C-alpha cells in the first residue's frame, strides 16, 4: 500500500493534503484497493459548506458503495470533474489525479488533529 507522506488521514481512509490555502481530499490507496474497481463517484457542488466528519460524497465500486467523509470543515472550491468520465482514475492514482475535492477550510486547526502518515500506516496494518 502506498501512503502519501505529505497527507493526513481519517480512520475511515480519507486523506487531506494542504495545497496553499486549500486542502485537497481523496481516498487512500488502502481504501481504493479494498473497494476494487471504482465505477462511479458522486461529489458535492462547488460552494457547498460541509462540516468535519459529515459525508460529502459517494464512491461506488463493483463491490460496494461507500460514503466519503470530510477530514476538515470547509467550503468546496473545486471538484475533480474528470472522475465523471473515468472514475477508475482513483484506482490508478488515488493521491494525485484521483483527488476528489478541494476545500477552503473554515477551521484550519482541524487538519492538525488528523492521523499522521505513520499513525495511519500503523492502523491499516492492524
């Protein structure tokens, strides 16, 4: 399993990475591997404000549909529209081309409470 050393993680396998004043969010390599071939992604509309811990979208695979949760509270600034035509991008490149949303955090300190790459790696090895 690949782990982005520049990201922070939720126990539910979402990642968050700072990019300037935005936070980019996606699902981890571990999550995409567990889901299998991803066939559909539902993302929020730009401008939506979503609280930390709330579901913001759905990732559907040949095995199951899974809610995706907000690692930090914020307003959606961008969605990865390319996933509508090729949701399997998440399987191929979950940390770069397979990102889901970019948000403007309403409480940037929430980022610091997320799991470190080391802590996340320990969790998925359990």
